[in-house]
C-alpha cells in the first residue's frame, strides 16, 4: 500500500477474478468526514472510484443539501474489489481488506465515520445492526488502536427502492455534518457514547 492507494492485491481469489481494477478511496486525505460503503459495484469497478453510479448521485445530492460537496469528504469501501455479481463480501474478504481500511482511517483521522448500509455498519461495530431502525445513531467503535465515532447511515440505494427512507437518509447526513463541525449551526449533538456496546 503506497500512501492510501492499494496498487496490487491478490488476497481474495474470487475478487481478483471479478474485478477489472482495485477501487481505492477518493477525496481529501485530511477530510473530517469519511463515508464507508460495502464494496464497488459495476460502475465503480469500471470507473475506478467509489459511489459514482446511481447511489453516488443520491449521495452527492444529499451532501449538497447539507452544504457539503463530494470534494469535501472522503469515500471508501470495506473491500476495494467488486464481488462477483455484486454479492455481499464474505467475512474472509472483509478480513483480508480490513488492514487497508484501518490504515486509511488512521491516516485520515476523521472526526466522524459514516457507514453506508448494513455491511460496513456491522463490519465496523462488530455486531448485528438493524440499519433502518438505527440510522442516525452514533457509537464509539475501536478501529485499530483508536476509538472512533461511527454514525450509522442507510445505503443511498435504500432511498431509490423505498422513498420513505429519504428523510432518514437526509437527517443522518445533517447529523454527520454537525458532528464533523461542518455545518453552520455549530451544534455538536451527542458526540460521545462511551461504554455503549
């Protein structure tokens, strides 16, 4: 791993076969907000950047609504290679890529990590997560050697399949901006939930 870029990895044979390229995180290396998705889809695999398909457009629109732009945040995934037929990454694949993710988080040192969907939420919090019920919840999670604030968020695609989730998604992004100190209101919200397991 050179800086934040993984340039060659053959740890997951299925993913090596299914990917056309490794999709690294995108955005500033000192961003206060880090969004973490599950893994690249077909468009991301083709273009080499996370969240550039339909879900990426939803994310971009909602970021703008809370006064942020894609260039202001960093976006990455739990796994950097597209799983075959967009299946969920396996536990082994998540574990194989975990070191890269932890290095990225440590170098970035974000104020808040926003998990986009069930897989990244469960991967970072190491428990089962009911994302639709828990969206907007902030927890402390030990990632590597450091406690990090993790904000559970719906996957942007959830708003495409179920329009009733749009408000929840938008409100969670507002919370993310507040927690990272990127909003105009200056409200910190409930930022620390030490001992909340």
